[in-house]
């Protein structure tokens, strides 16, 4: 610890991350993130929060090192920057979502989060407050839409509407099996079919998704110790009957992960699983900045930009 008073600062954490980053990798890979699992200060282990502001002579850490392909990271970064947006940090998507939809108690006792997005479903398993396993599956909302489009011979846009308006992830969840009207492709005759037929197409794909998600959760090795069960989130979890299907396939308690009660006057419009990642990214940044503020005030200085950032974030929400 470099500080003369032996207070751990973000500079010490930064140096620790830097030393973890000196790991030798193949040329086409680079480190995206270093995720601490546990800190050890002067031989005292079991510290799961960032120890900024604590006292000590020596700090060690157990970390997860996240790597990615250089070409993919560079493509993505160029794409974002060409939209006029600067990149501060790259955060693993399931980790970002987890900041918004999981609380500390769930992560402490053990929980698995399944974030069903558009292109991919992300999985993250937590125990003792830290992330133990992450994985991605190439099945999510857009594959479901694509199945509806191909099976019924309708265009993607109509398939997306049909999924959201009439879709169920589980046939047995349909109460009134009404006949609905679906637009044919390019002026062709409309189709009139029961909701249960649409649902059968959806259920096949969603079952496959949860079977694969279950296999990934098993791979974490702590599947049988997840007292907080499974939390589903992401836009794909808004499909009716998804929770019930997950329960049937995975056999454990399933809850919907919604960003809420996170303070700062979060408005109703963002209380939806579809905003889990976005809200999680904001929370991640706010937590980092408030750590900096605490350290700076310990040193007798305030971080000048912090108030400004909170105000800007509040302003975005007000504008929604
Ligand atoms: N009401 C709804 N009912 C069913 N599906 C929905 C609903 N709203 C959104 N979706 C689906 O959610 C998916 C998008 O979810 P989300 O916004 O979480 O994805 P993303 O984070 O952009 O994608 P990814 O995580 O793959 O990068 C789309 O496939 C969309 O069809
Ligand atoms: Mg997503």
C-alpha cells in the first residue's frame, strides 16, 4: 500500500489490476476486464467488496481475468466511436445487467441470472457475493422472431409484432386461445390462426434456450447451492409465460429481474427488464465515482466532477 497513512486508495487497486493484466496472452487476444473475486489484506481473507478506504500494509486479490479477441473488441470500439461516443470502460454484459437486477443478499446466498437479449442470452452465476461463472448462448429473442417469420412465411417486422402481442413461451399458459389475424407478406392474404400455434413455435425455441442455460449453470459447479434460484431478465424475458417455462425446464424458483429501488429517483419508464444492462452500466459508473469521492474526502478533497455526473444522469431520466 503506497499511501503514507496506509489507506487503500483506488491507485492501489489500479496497480493490483495492472499486475493482473501483465498475464501473457496469445497475440490475437486481449484483456477486457479484471474482476476481483476476493481481496486479502494483511493475510485477512474473505473481503468481497472493493477495500477502498480500508487500512493495510499488503493487499492481494483473487481475480477473474476476462479476455476477448482483439479484432472483435476493436471493431466494436470503432463502431461506438464512429457514433461520436467516447469509451470509458468495457463491461461484461451479464455483469452490467446483474448490477441492476440482483441485490447483495441474492448474490451472497447464490443466484443465477439469465439475461435474454436480442442476439444472445447471457448467464451469470453468483455465490458469496462474487461472480463465479459467465457464459453466452447464441439463442435469444431474435431467433424466436425468426422462427415465427420462417414457419408462418411472414416478414420479420410482422413476426416481431405477433410475438409481442400474441406470443406465449408456454402453450399451457394461454387462457383464451383466440384466433388472431396476421398480415401476409407483400400484400398476400392475411393469415388467421390460433395463438396456440404461434406459441408452439415459440415454446420449441425457448425450451432449447433454457435447456442450454441449465447446462451452463451446471457447469458453474454450484448449481445445487443456489438458494435464491434463478432471475430472468432482458427484453426476451418480457414474453408471456417465460417465467413459467423456465420453472418447468430448470426446476428451481424463477423470478423476473427488474431494475428498481436503486435510488436516485429512477422513473417508472425504466423499470423494465429491457433496461437491465443500460441501468446496470450507469450504476457501475456511479459506484466507481462514489468510491472515488469517498477516497478523495478521506484525503480532504472532493471529486469536482461527481455532482455534475449525477445531475446529468438524473437529467437523462427526466427526459425519458
Ligand atoms: N414485450 C415483449 N415481448 C416479447 N419479447 C420482447 C418484448 N419486448 C422486447 N422483446 C424482445 O427482447 C429482445 C431484445 O432484448 P434486449 O433489449 O434485452 O436485447 P439487447 O440487450 O439489445 O441484445 P443482446 O443482449 O443480445 O446484445 C428482442 O428480441 C425483442 O423481440
Ligand atoms: Mg442484452
